[in-house]
């Protein structure tokens, strides 16, 4: 009899989980036609160039770790170069994150908590204000983060080495996608040392720490060897370390201002998560404290540290906080679900009010806005809509072998049109921000004269950047304005 009841419960749990996954996927499909934003276009451009044999940082510049470029290379190779390809792949990918949020929470608490956590993550990670349905680095980074945390907690219970090494592999993969995964490393290493220290086995702690770090050491060694072999070592170090170190330096007042304004904007979309997660954290620390619960609470803290590392607080930077908040919210909701009496009648209306507040903020994005209106309202600009129009215009009037060049911030033009730039500077800023700006300027001028891109797209408001005077001279000599789309002037080569 007990086995039959257990089987029914397992089937019910599986059905509910599948329903959560289906609903989460459907939410993301409402944004499948939304134009790519700048960052997505940048990664797509790098992925496109990788398929053409380019070496990142040397032949095509970006300041993120290389993992995201190869993800986009995979998308371009097997799904195509379109917003739909990126959105579809990101949606499928995120379903694995939903599943592992469920597994992590179920393991630490209960099946009910796991299902609630999966439900919360599935909904709130698709939020338009946090840019959750897109293909930014954070969307791809959170899966290995959650898997790494889950495998580490499995190791803490049975001390099987494959779990610890698997956790290290997952953490290494997250770090290769974006360096803000680093706080998870520190959290796991700290817990690992603490656990062994309480067992009076400090020597064993260092051995375990080595096994956890081995995958990262191995992967970093492979990357260093690859870029060194291809003559891109200095570029790899500059764009991943030197540049990002300068990029993250922010005045304390500006830091606080950005955190307050952008943090409140994104948090308003996740009011229910915070409403459930904060009291749950306090309850776990005061009333049900054990190493698993402390780890889950500190997982929120470490994810916030990662969010803060760049110092910019763009909306998608907050995505890594959603899994850990969803875990705590799921645990809290499971506890509330078991409440009896008058307390339940007080708590439930508050939860429903927070949930409907999120619906009030987001419903137009899901139900009313067109894909173009989603982009315009989300970014308060039509620049990405116009970039897609420019890409279609250029693609229709060029052949795949033609070069194009855009002077502006929109590398998605290259990805969407399937055309390549004549040099490695996919945005105007990369010339000024290079290791040697004067050499970069010379390289740009020579490439434009030698390869004569069929079209040059100039985005307004970029006249003060290094290289614009030289570009203007080339335009005056060899190009004529053919069209203007959304503040972007499209110049065509004269064929002389």
C-alpha cells in the first residue's frame, strides 16, 4: 500500500513539474520575435566570426570570457542567425535551470518546496524588466551555478569525490561564461574548509579544495594555451583582465545611485520573491539552522556580490540572484502552505497582492505589446528595432562575401545581416579602448581603404570618438549617403 501511494505521489510530482516547465517555456516564447539587443548582437557577431575561423580578442573584440562566444557560435551553426534562434535556444536552456532549481530545493527541503521554487524561477526569470527571456551571459551562467551548488551539497552528505569534482566542473563552466561567478567559488571553498575544520581535518580540507579547483585550473590552462598558440595571449589578458579591471572601477556615490535606481526597478518585478525569501532567510538562520540552510542563505549573498562586481547594475546583471531567491521563496511558500488557522488568511492575501503587482507591471509585455514595442518599452529606445531594419536593408543589397562597417554601438547589424566587418572593431568604442588606440586607428583606416566595405553605417552622436575624423574623410572621398534609418545613415561605396 505504501509503495502504491509513493508511486502516485511521484507521478503527481512529475506531472506538476512538467506543467511548470511547459508554462515557463511558453512565457519565453511570447518574446521569441523581440529584436536582439546590443549585447546579444555582440555575442552573435563573435560567434559568427568564430565559425569563419576568427580567434576571439585577436580577430574580433569583446571583453567577456570566451564561453558565451562559443555558445552563440553553436546557435548560429545549428539554429541560424536570427532573434528566434537565440530566444529558442535560451528558452530550452533555461528549462534545465528550472529543473535544477527544483532538484536543489527538493534536496534541501521537500518536494513541495522544490516545485514551488521551480514555479517561481520559471516565472520570474522570464521577466521583461530583468531581460530574462533573452540571451545574455547571465542566462547561460546561472545553470552551471545552480548545478555547482547542488553537487556540492550532495558531496557534503556523502563525501563522494565525483560530486565535488562535478561541482568544480560546473563552477568552472560558469566562470568561463562570465567572471561574476567567482563569488560562488569563494562560497564553496569557504564552506568546504569550514566543514573539514569542524571535523578537525584541516589537511583534508586543502586536498578537497584542490580537487574542487582542478577543473578550473585545467580549463584555464587550455584557454591560455589556445590563445598563446594563436598569438592572442596579450589580447586575451587585456580584454579579460586589464580592461575589465578599469571597467569595474566606479565612484562610490555612482555605485550607490545605480544600485538604488536600477535595483529598485528590477526588484519591483520580483516583489513576491523578496517578500518570501527575506523572512525565510531569517527563519532558517534563527529557527532551522544547519549547514545546508546557511549555505542557501549565503548563496543569495554571493550572487549579490557577483551582481555588484562590475559596478554598473544593468537589469540583466540581477539575473543570477533569481535562482537563490527562488529557492528560499520555494521553501517559505512550502512552509506557508502547511499553515493552519487565521495566520493563513493573513499571509495569503499579502502574497497574492505581491503576485498581482508583478502582473500589473509585466502584463503588457506578455499580452499587448508587439515584439518591437517590447524592445522599445524595455530599453526606452527604438535603437534595436532600427538596427534590425538596417541589417535587413544591408543584407538585401549585398552578397555574403561583401564587407560592411558600422560606426556606432550596434554589432547586431553584423550578426543579423550575416556580413562581416573589414576589421576587428565591431563598435567605434573599441578603437579608443584598445591597448594602443593610435595603432588601432591606423588599422581601422587601412582596413577600410583596402577592403572597401560596400556599406558603412554611421550612428549619430558618435562624432567625438577617436577615428571619426578619419572615417569622415573616407566617406567624403569614396561613399555617398543612400538611406537614413532610425538615426543611422547608410553610406554606399561609389565603385570608383
